[in-house]
């Protein structure tokens, strides 16, 4: 039997190895010094060497695919918020308190000394779960805007819908039931350990032109204000925390809210403005919010849809797929199942206030902060409630922002105090200058 390079290759092929190429390189395998009777020994040595290389290669691949690229990073809410970009694309594990409400679906863990003290939470696309905000406004460039947009390529996330997740989602979607209107009020917050993909940008912020007009928004969640977003992969250590609504419940126990009458909520928002004398600041503020939705069928850049806005958006990009007269798209989503009757009209007034303030900042060339946007929007909602002769209005967390039984001389102060506490304590917004 003659021992040749071809024979060694033939034996390797019988062994099932597909790594033939190194044998074509004489600098890696030398056959010099072997006599013909040692042909079988040579082939066995070659096979063992190839097998060892394959094992090392497989271990190398396992380390990088399951380790370096899939490694879970243990961190905290505040550590992420201190430098969100450094966590972008990583799988992280954090402990925190999850809240959902009118326009919140967030993870918090104390005061991180940021203007926005929370991470936005999102379920992967197609989850079809129940928890989340009842209203959401997200901003995009329209499809023809000339700005260069570079969207990162993000890995997909598979959510583990185990018993812990089902309990987590069920608790967060349990409504608080009491007298009067309570916008987006749920019964529980939830403490938990969460694992998911972290998406981070330097700052959830808005860019504006020299006249103060919004020209781009960067970030996640409502109003693109969050610099970090977790796309949930799994949840554990679920612990419910019942929210205390006792103080508000005492004032609202005899109040009732009419159910949906089928009327157009935008038309109802216009009618609320007519309850105040034409030309007064209250009437102008309400009308401005209602008019922000434009006329039906026009290219005004305001898209309204209905559902639970708790998932990663279908178009997860700074650029949308619609046209707009000023290059901006305002995507509004309302959960009609949880916004019954006049509640949807109040939500329209709230979101309309945001759109109007972002599109037409008025005399100021400085874009108002998230805190100021929210304060003005809730002030608009209170005016809408008062103009509609609504007796009370409560916000998530039990903050009573309107009560027709308050002494007339104290109403402005009591409203201001309630909205301020709500924004600082519940919405995790700080009015830092």
C-alpha cells in the first residue's frame, strides 16, 4: 500500500470531518520522514489533530455566541441612566418598580437625579399582552424629510411568557375601580427582577431650529423623552404593591362618569372650549389642543390609532412612512377599552396640548422641557373637565387634580399642588433648570 497525501485525505473523509483545507498547506502537515509501512499511523495522527482543532473551534464559538454576545449584565436603573449609550444593545438584568398609567410604562428605582428618572419598558412585537399606557405620543420625521437617519440594527428578543410574566402583566393591567374619572388608574405597581435588551441613546431629547420649532426627536417611549428602553425578555421575583387611592376616593365616592355615547371625542374637545368665554386664555388653550389634530384627510402629520401601546413600534425608527406638511409625524395611540366616555375626550385634550406646544412653541425660541409640557397638558385636561361640568378628576397614584367642591379661591393652588406632586412622584419627572 502506498502512503500518499491523497490517502490521508481519503481517510479523513471517511471519518466525517469536513476540514480538509489545512491538508493542502504543506507548512501545517509534513509527511517527510514517514516510511510507507507507517501510512495508517500517519492518517490516525492527522485525524486526531483535526479533531482537536474542531473541539477548540467549537469551544471558541460557544464562548463568543453564548458568552460575550449573550452575556447578561447585572446593573441598576440609575447606573443605566447615568450612561445609557454604554448599555446599548446589551442584555441587562435590573431590579426595579414597574408602573403603568396614563402615558407611563416605566421602570424606576428611586431618584437618579435625572430630569427623567425612569427606563421605558416595551414588550417585543406581537406579544399581545394587556399592561401598558392608555395614551402614547411618539414623534418621527416624515418619509420625505431630507435629514440623514441612521437606525441601529437591533437583535430580536423572545419573551418568556411563563407564570411570572402572566402574573406581572395581570397585576399591572388590573384597573382601580372607584367613583369619578380616574385616567389610566391601575390598582398595582410591581416590584420585579427584569431581564431584557437595553436600547440606549445619549439623551432622550428634541432638536429644534433657530425659531424654536421642533425638527427631530430622539429617544424612546412617550414624547421620545426616555434615553433608555428595555425590551423585556423575562421577569421574576414578582411582588405587587397596592397603590393607595384612599385620599382621592373619599372625595370621589359619590361621583359618576357617563359611559361612551359614541360621539366624536375631537368634536367633544372643541365643545369643551366653548364653555369658556371666547378669547379668554382658558378657551384659547382648549381650542388650540383640539385643533392640533387638524381636519380629517389632510396631510397634517397626526396619525391616530387605537390599541394597547405596550410593544416596540412597528416602525422603530426616527423616520416614519407618512407625509406631513412640516416634516414631522405625531403618532397617537389610545386604548379605547380603558378610555371610556369622556375619558377619551380628556385624553385627546392632553395629547393635543403636546402636539400644539411642540409644533408652535409660541414666542419662546427654547423648546419647553418634558416637565413643562406635561404640566401644561394636565392643566388643559383640568380645564376640559371643568368646562364639561365634571365633578372630579383623579390621576394614577391617587392624585386628585380637580374637585368642583374645592373653594373657588383655592382651586388654582390645589390644582397646581396636585399636578406638581403627580409629575415629580408618579411620572418621575424633575423640574431641574
